[in-house]
């Protein structure tokens, strides 16, 4: 393979300090989630997918919240989705002005409300439009452009593989990230690592691998089996930023309860900073189960956290977790 997870590399002229990438996490990957991944060692972080139309039309919340970039999270990539090349060029220009180092285009989202607009995985069936979007993003931003796609839309369909080959061969992208499951699988089934390895061998640009990478063992297996330039950690990193450290050889053990509680407290504080007390209270409901699982907490505590009216109340509920666990 010739490289390890700890090796630095260059993507479109941007130096990436290692081979671990925080994947775009829809509705989750804002600035503080990305910053958390960087704190624990991620070499690159990608934003949650952002509507190119919302950026183009200067949606105030999109610009304020989704294009917010922390000074300490570089290098950072912003993922855009859409189907109109002119709108994509305009949005990409705005993303570059916000401080992004790279732009990623979503060509793999299987969610119907995205696909029915002609974006996401729908682009696998429209290679000309997909090429036009990648070129428009590069033209508008002046930044390196990557794409994240699926192997196809349904079983037996390899339209994503063909699109990856064409995007790379025609110089439209600096790298390709593939989730080697077809879109109709969503997150079910085993990723096709053999297919990814074949693409690694033939593409003239770096290929990154995504999908089903929840444990250090799964990440290492995919990285070694495919020879990919890097791996994208998605759901496996939710509530578990320590996964980055484990893969970089910076820690061998799982975090103790006090460490998990301290990290969740950091997340709560950042969410309040980002959204304000009231909105943060609602937003954090999806975060609590990830950390509660690491604390060995039962359903009752999770339910109480998710119904907590404020982050302050959630903190009060969490205050007794470490002693209770130690006593057990």
C-alpha cells in the first residue's frame, strides 16, 4: 500500500496531516463537531451538506450557522449539494469567501427529498450534469473540488463507479470519496471493498473510502484492503471522537466516564454558543444517546436527557453519572 493512517499527504495542493477524515454528517457536522474531530486528531473535516441554493440566495441562517468556520479547524471542506451549475458556482464562491480550504459536492445522498430535486444520488444517472457541477464549483471558488458518491443507485448498478472514473479522467476533481454501497441500501449491508480497491488502482486522483467504519478494526481493514488514500469516519465517530486517537496510535484504551462527561460538557457548551440556550436544548437531544451509551447509562437517563427543557437541566442530570457508575 505504501502509506499508513498517520502519514501526511496532499489533496489539491492542500497538506493534510494524516489519512483520517471526518465525513460530512447531515444535520450534525457543524463547526464545533468538526472542531471536536480536529481536537482528537482528524486530518481533515468536512461540513454537513449545505444547500447551494440556500447559499446562492443568501439565506441568513445558512450563512451564519452552516458556513461558520472556526480558526482552529483548518483544513476544512464544505460540502454543497444541488443540481444547477450556475447556482453551484455562485455558492462555491461564497464558500471560498467564508474560509473553506476545499469544496466537496454531494453525489451520493439517497434521501428522496434530495434526490427528487436532481441532487445527491440522482446525479449518478446524469454524468454530464455532475461534471458541469464539479467544474462550476472549481470555477466559482478557485478551490480544489472533491465529490462523495455511492457505487450506484440500486443492486447491480455501477453508475457511481463510472462517474468516478469520468470525473477523475477529465480532471474535474482533485479526489473522489466513495461509499461502496448502492444508494438503495442506505447504511445496510457490507461495503464492497473489492470494488473500492479496483478504483484505487485505476483512478489518477486519490480515492477515499467511507461506509460501515465504526471500530478501529473496521477502519484498518478497509484502509489496508483497498489501499485508499484515506478513510472517512462518519457515524462511528458520533459520541466517540476518541476513535481518531486510537487509529493514530495516541491511545489504546476506551475513555473513562469522567472523560466522556467532560467531553459531553464541552459539546453542550459549544452548542449553546452556536445556537443559544433554547435551540441548543432541542438540538442536543440527538447527541445525548451517543455519549450515554459510553457511560453505560440506561434508557431512563437517556429519556430524561432528551426531555430536559434546557442544557442546564441536562447537565444537572449528568452530574451524578460518574459516582453512580463508580459505585456500580
